[in-house]
C-alpha cells in the first residue's frame, strides 16, 4: 500500500511531525510519497528526508492508495478539493483544534497503522455539492461542507428566492443562505440553527443566515433534488464561498443551481473511530452537565 502525505506547511512544528509520520510508515513497511508543498519548509525538512519521495501533487494523487491529510479539518477539505478527480481515499491526521473530520492523531499513529496493515478499515463516502451560475459565465463550484451565499461587505440584507426542482419554495430577505451536505451540517450550518445530519444520509440542508422573518427555518431536502437560488442585492456584488476557503464575488442579481456532485469524497475509517463518538467528544453532544460522567 502506498501512502501520500499532503501537509499544511503553515502549522507549527510541521517538519518534525512529517518526519515522525515517515518513520512510522517505514516501521510498518508502507511506501509513501510527500507533496512538493513541503518545499516551503526546505531548510527544516530536507536534511532528514530523501528527496526522491517528494513529488508534485498531480503525480502523488495518481500513485497512492490513501492520502494522509496532515493538519486539521480545513486541511482535509482543501485536500478533498485537490483530489476530487482522483477520488483517492483520505485519512485526516489532526494537529489542529477541533479535528471533527481529521479524526486521527500523530500520537496514536502506530495503532492506526497497525489496523491499516491488517486491512481493518473501511471507506466512508461523503456527499459533495456542485454549483453552476445559470445567467453569468462563472467557474463551476465544488464543496464538501457547504456553499454559502453571503451579503459580504454590504451592510444591508440580500433577497433570496429559492426553488427546488421546478417548485417555488420562498422569497425572503436575510444575510445569506447556507446549502450544506451532511458533512457540513456540523460546520457553519450548525451555528445558524441547522440540524446535525448523519453522514450516511442522502440529504441537503438549507439554513438561512439571520433571516428577517420568524418563520424561515432550516429545510432538509433529498440529495437527489436540484436547488435554484436567485439572489438580488442593492450592492454591486454578493459573496459566494465553498467550504469557507474558495471565495467568489458575483455581480448582483444572479442565479445558482446547486445539486449533489458525482464526485464524492472517500474517508478512511477504522474500528477505533465512530461518528457518534467524535460527535460526543468534540461537540459534547448529548452531555448531561448534571453528570460529570455524561459521556
């Protein structure tokens, strides 16, 4: 089995962490390649590294069986976008803060590699979203967590008209709208009152951002439905972002079509990980504050 390492080179002590991962991979006799992005930290890492294993991301994605995304959830989302065409399974090694998607830690790497070596792992499939602008020439959108339509720097609300397939849903004023996958339900969508959705479900959630109405609530739709959002603003542009990382500015008065992507994301899971265990430990979901043993 060949492992590809794509690190977040901005993280503290990332050179030491990469070397530690490499030594563990060698210990368990895994082949590996490392993203050429580490050229940014050349002075720190090259004295301890064989350069023949450093390759461009395009070559890495073609030649590995699993990608180790080393950083946090944001790093994993960026890796998922980068590998969307190869659809190589991703394992998140967390050295960030929350680590909801990046479930594994460098400290527990030996245990994880043992399970990997024995074949005691599974591949989970996560929905992604595609978006296209219907009335303007724009690059297609792709998101693992969410596509967010936001008023941006404009102080006033924007007007959003939502249709699902051919059915009119509503027109409302708000700061924006979050269109989220089940994976993204624990991200920005959650902070606006959206539901927590199991990643095994095939649904898309719509969560208005600060709507000027008491009746506009989050909406859960089938993953097979097509969402059409027409946006109007008195400002010159409106912000559209994917996974909080790729931000575009659209001229006011545009229409987006958003639907489930054919390019899903594959995540590696072992018996030592569980979605609901992560939910309890990272979000304290279900914790009874009256009981110190609430877990």
